[in-house]
C-alpha cells in the first residue's frame, strides 16, 4: 500500500487520491527459462501534487524504478505556438 510521496525529499502522507499522480509498474518475477510461468506483481507509487508537477517515475531496462525530472515540453510548445498561429492566420 502507498502511504507517502515516493520522493524521499518530500514524504508527504497520502490522504486523498485527488492530488498527485499514481504510477504503476510491472515488477513480475519469473524464471529465466523459456516457457516458464511468471508470477505477475504490480507495484504502486505516488507522487504528491507538488512533486508530480516537476517529476515523474520511470522503470529502466533492469526493472529499477526511479524518480526523474519531467522533460521541458511546455517550453518547446510555447515557442512553436506563435508560428502555428501565424500560419493559420494567413
């Protein structure tokens, strides 16, 4: 069960799901043999509203889960928006 923000620098307690973001990752454990059954296990993580504005959680190829900064997509969108608007106005 998720009780606190997954950001170790924050740790805000989870009271309501209306704030922040839940991340679900597949942490399945299985034998390395082909055709062997895998035991499926999902792990849940939560970032509070403040942390989820600037951070996200990712799982790497080895299955490790970590927190990283969100890419700056908003800044790129703001720069290209006037160009698109001027093209539509023509």
